């Protein structure tokens, strides 16, 4: 699959993951009363797990099942850490600089982090398994 198709699929999965992240974030802040940093962290980790499963089947299909747990850990350690740190940092920065709500600030953060996450996923997490097959 060429990178253009992979990029499109990556973004479709990302949009779905973003919906999961936004709903989770909203529930955690509004209904559970969690602080912004904790809520964003949990929401990102939920979305990262969601996205990993879809990336396995849609974005980078056909990878060996035997290595899935290793890829999942690699995905969480790389894009998960990048996403959590980037989302929390950018969300808090945008909120303090502009006064917008946590959800709006998080939309900005997700948009900025999407490029970094694609690169990390394509070059680090999934590439090594594609090169083996």
C-alpha cells in the first residue's frame, strides 16, 4: 500500500479515535469531575488503544498476529507517550492562552499531534513488521 492510501486510512482511524477521545474527555471532565490533565491522559490512552486495533486491521493490515502484543506495547510507548505529553501540554497551553474550553483546546492539540503520530507509527511501530513480511 502506498503512503497516500496509508495516510488517508490513518486519518480515518484517527477521526474515529478522536471521537472516542472527545467523548471520553467530556465524560471524565463534566460527569466524573476529573482534572483536565488526568482526564486528557485517560482519554488519550483510551483513544490510543482504539486506534491501535483499527490500525492493525485497516492502516497496516496483514501483520502477523504473533507480534501483536509487542506492537501494541510499542504503539503505546511511542505514540501513546507522544500523544499524552503533546495533548496534555498543548491542551493546557491553548486553554491558558485563549480561554477556550478543554474540548476545543484538545481539538487543536489532536490536530497538531496527528502528523507526529503518523510518522512515529509508520517509521517506528509498524514499519519493522512490514519489512519482515
